[in-house]
């Protein structure tokens, strides 16, 4: 049961929603159901060579057009 990020086309707000199977998704602000799922940037920690900790985040994404920490607000 993953948490997805959505954008409401009715009120132009972004929000997160825990999704159970094929349940419909509604905006918590306006209860609109005309939503689109956003591409989420996954932040994680991995062990690099020699056991060094490397932090990966949205800033390491392939989008070179912005400096946002999350692609949900980027618009690209």
C-alpha cells in the first residue's frame, strides 16, 4: 500500500494519498476526483564503496531545469 503524490486539477493543489488497491482518490481540499498522479522522487540512503553513506534525493534527479527538492512542485 504505497503513498502516492497527486495533483488536483480542480483546485490546483498537490497532496499525498495512501492507496489501497483500486480505491478512488479524492482531493482532501476540495473533494475533487479529477486528479493526476505525480512522479515522485525517492530519497534513500545507500552504502557506497568502503561502507561510506551516500544520500540520494530529488536534487540528484535527471531534471537539470530546476533546483527544487521535489519534482512535485517543479512543473517539468
